[in-house]
């Protein structure tokens, strides 16, 4: 149950972040918005790490260097999200992003990338993905 709660919170905040960022980008530019967003996110995470959860920095050396580029992905997410919202609106942007996420997760699960245990997609999962794609196509009409 906790996983679903965190997923719903994350989804809600991705949408809120996208809308706020698209408004910021109209004033300062898209990459500037990505930089500001990443920086304020860093400060928030650092504050929580330092004062709320008492994180240990020594464990950082255990992380594979490949995975340290996750923040770079975040900057691209912000840029893509902001730009898409300006062109196609919030609903279609979030819908298209969800389909893209599903497609990427399908590839990661199926191929076992990034050390993830390989998963086989069954007919119900494929039907679900197909229904989501159809839903976004209907929204775009």
C-alpha cells in the first residue's frame, strides 16, 4: 500500500512541478528553469538528508558511476516536460510521458537492464499498455 501512496504522491508532484516550471520558463527560459528546478530540488533533498534522516555520505562510494548521472536525466525531464506543456498542454503531456515511461519500463524489465530482474510481460500488461496508448490518442483528437 505504501508503494501506491508514494507513486500517487510522486505523480501529483510531477504534474505540479511541470505546471510551475512551464510558468517559470515563460519568464526566464527553459534551460534556466531546469537549472533552477534541479538546484532547488538539490537544496530540499540536502536539507532533508542533513536534518531529517541523518544520511551517511560514506555510502555514496558504493554507487556505480553510471547511476550518478540520474540528475542529468532529471534536467532532461524538466526540459521535455516544460516544452511539451507549452505545445500540447498539461493533460496530453502527462499522458504521453506516462506512455513513454511504460515503454521504457517494459524494455528495462524485459531485458534486465540496470541490474533489474528480467520480467516477462503477459497479455494483461500488454492490453493495459495498449489501452493507455489508445486513451492518449483519443485525448489528442
